């Protein structure tokens, strides 16, 4: 079983081999990670996706070992990006 680790210090999500701890892949977010990653097949393609959010309100849906971001422009609260108060 692989390990998924989000680091708020370098803004990266890491996927590590569970047996050795070796890095399989990583993905750099635009801002500090602000949520625990969740794993599910969001698009029904049979490949598990990793969904998480950053401190600026952006939600990422990363697919497979290529870490292709499927939710690149989706924001939970667009006002958060501009720094406006809700």
C-alpha cells in the first residue's frame, strides 16, 4: 500500500512506496496545503484520484502516476484568491 503525504512546508503532495518509503511521484501546489488528501475514483475511469485543497481555496484532483490535475481552475471560494473578505 502506498503512502500519501501532503507537506505544508514545501507545498508538495508526495506519493511514497509503503514498503520502502521511496518517492513514486510528487506534485507542487500553488499554495500551502490546507486539507488532508482524500482518495477516490472521482471520474469513474478505474484509476484512483487524489483530491485535496490549498490554503488559497483551490481544489486539486490529481489522477494517477502522472499527477495530471483534473480540477486546475476550480476554486471553493473565488474571493479567497483575491484576498477579499466574504
